[in-house]
C-alpha cells in the first residue's frame, strides 16, 4: 500500500480515512476536491490533469477520490490499492447532512476559499443532493472497475459499514 485511492460516494468518510492513513503510513495525502476547486465561486482548476499527473508520478501517495473524469483513468492506472467505502444510503445521508449543516452554520472555508450556503442547499450540485442522486450510479461504477481485468492488479479493500472500516484501520 504505497499508492492508495480511497473511493466512495460523497459523505462516506473518504477524506477522514485518507488523512488517518496518511499519518499512520507516512504517505503524502492529497485532497482531490482541493485540487479540483482552486478559486472563488467554485472555480475549477484548468491544470487538474497536469497537477494530478505530477502528484501520482511519485512512488507514495494517498488520494481521497474515485476521480473526476479528467483524471479518473490516470488515478486508477497508477494506484496499487483501492479502499472502497461502500456504505448504504442510510449511513451516508445522515453524515453528509450533518457535515453540510455544520459547514453552512459555521461558514467553514472550503476548497478555493468557498463556503456552503443556505442557497446551495437548493442546488442539484449540493453535497446532500449529490450523495442521494449519485449513490447507486457511483456504487455500480466502482463495482465495475474493481472487477475490470485492467484493474485486477489493484489490491482492493471493500468495506460495507464504518464498523468494518474501523476494525481494519485498528490493524493498520
């Protein structure tokens, strides 16, 4: 486990797990959303592919993302391990709702200096809407990838509940 992707839907806990593993394994951690959103008004990084290519050319890293379309193949080709947080909606939705509510109330600064706002809650791009609407499709897509012969060399760990993840993490 030297080049790790932590995958799952919005709210699964990818960033939290990746940060913890980064500390335990001494791997450089890269937050994909911070790489993707690099300015006010949720501006998108036009150099994302180059930035991710540079980061993943190194021998050791951990990234908390299934991968935006521009870099998805690159990430999956260069990883040696995929940790899949395959949690049901009943686990994901309370997490993402609590997180977004906290971020909105506290005006927490996010990627590129952005913040979640009350108005954002009405958008289909809001994390709560995104987690709900993308859950099934993301689960199917990750399932296809982990069974794809191209990615057979990847060591894949799939956790169906946070308790399973916690038990594994305790052994790392």
